[in-house]
């Protein structure tokens, strides 16, 4: 969710700075509205292409990294349970 909100906020800021040139009116002009629609669509398509490439490359990267370290590929394993707390010293 955090990553989504960061991307959304950045996209909003970029398109606003690029398209909105007059803050004297409450509503957008037709030109500003069409510019914002085009800008947002362009960034959404770019983000989809980027995520598609990422999803396609990650499994191969994980397998290669696992092979280099000699561990099985897959999601990271949970850490082993810690050693039991030391009890009273036995004689």
C-alpha cells in the first residue's frame, strides 16, 4: 500500500505541475483536463510495463541468487527459533 501511495502521489504531482497553469479558477479548463488525462494514462501505462518486466525478471533473479548461495529458491525462510533461555546452572 505504501508503494502504491508513493507512486500515486508522485504521478499526481508530475501531471499537476505539467498541466495546470492557471490557479485563478476553481475548475480545470478543458485543455488542462485533457492534458491531465493524457499524462495520467501515459504514466499508468509506463508503470504497468515496468511492473510486467519486474514480475518477469524476479523469479530468475531469485533462482540465480539461490544458486550462488547454495540455498533452495523460493520465499525467504523464517529464522530458526532462538536457543532456549539458559536455565539455572546445573552441578
